[in-house]
C-alpha cells in the first residue's frame, strides 16, 4: 500500500511537469514526437524507463507507442493516469489526456 502511494506520487509529479514543459518547448499540440518526449523527460531530470513509457503512451500517437514497444492495454492504462491522479490542466498538451480538470 505504501509502495503504491509513493509510485503514484512519483507518476503524478512526473505528469505534472512533462505537459507544461512540452507546451513551453514545443507549443500546444495534440501529439508530440518520440524525440520531443524523451528530450523533455531528460531535460527535467527523468530517465526512468517506466516513466518514459508512460509519457510516450500519453503524449505520442498510438503508432509511436506501439513502435516503442508499449502494448495497447498499457497505452489505455497510462492514458487514464492523468484523470485518475487528478493532474491539473496545463494547456492543450496531449490529445489523449483529459485536460478539463473534471469540470463540465
């Protein structure tokens, strides 16, 4: 239970920083390239392959995620993380992310 808490905390922090930096560096897009996502992750100090997988699944297109070796089930799971972890809206980074903040 404690392990899951710290894992989710690490993922939430990562998913708070990544979209802001993607938007700052590359503008608000619906999808980013693999190189852009990897560059931003390294720029903000993340090199953990599991976190890179999450960012690729969320911010890149399905084709890139598949080529990167992320299966469809994981892509679906990872794309649910922002909503599940209540990640705030940071502009229009990633078309697969619900950036509405839960407001309708």
